[in-house]
């Protein structure tokens, strides 16, 4: 799938003087059924994460707190996104190499994912990812 299929999705925001509320439902705000939620936190300053692609996984990444950058690469083009609001999510389709950096102090990166964890869904080697890209 091309990089253009990845996009920032604006989530519903129920604005309220008591505090705002946003929500995500399977096959509604996201184009997949959600099977897993995980989150990354306590990231030391200057750390890079990611450096892999998924064969079949669809994901939505939300900055629940703080901010960070995500760079997406489909083997041809690259695009960088800055996530800083919990009512925006970055949808990432399969076969996209991603790296995350520039985490602010106290940031929390949450991911809604279309499948349970499976290590064999990963390309953790860029050359292997590029070879697979060429045959797809
Ligand atoms: C991604 C980015 C945004 C599990 O056991 N279960 C899980 O659900 C996940 C996601 C990871 N793990 C294990 C696998 C590794 O031993 O946790 C360890 C750290 O995972 P990783 O180095 O892949 O973490 P990140 O932050 O580089 O990447 C993660 C996701 O793996 C990946 O799908 O897109 O967040």
C-alpha cells in the first residue's frame, strides 16, 4: 500500500468544561477492527524507537500525552508527522517502514492495532523490507 493511504485521522472530541472526551470504535473512526492496544511510555530523551514495517498489520497511533515525531517510508517516499494532540491519530497501513523519535518528556504513545502481537508479521531489516516491496 502506498504512503498516501497513511493519514492523520481527526477523532471525535466531546468538548466539556469538565474535560474533553474522544473515542475510537472498530471499523468506524479506523478502517479496521481493533484487536490489541499497547502503549509506550517513560521514553528517555533522545531515544529512537520503531525501525520496522509490518506485513499485514493496520494501526492507529495516538499521542495520549506529550508529543513525538513519526517518519513513514514506503521504500520510495518518506513523510514525517508530528503528533501532539490526543484527538488526532495517525493511521498506518501494512508495508510501511516507521521510526519514532523526538519524544517529549512524559509522552505516551498509544497504538490501536488490527491483530494480536505476532513477531513474524515484522520486517526488522530494511533490506528485507525493500526486497518484499519490490515483489509486491
Ligand atoms: C510499532 C510501533 C509504533 C510484545 O510482546 N507485544 C506487543 O504487542 C508489542 C507491540 C511488542 N512486544 C514486544 C516485542 C519486543 O520484545 O515488546 C518489545 C518491544 O517492541 P518493539 O521493539 O517492536 O517496540 P517499538 O516501540 O520499536 O515498536 C512498537 C511496535 O512493535 C510496532 O508494531 O509500529 O511500536
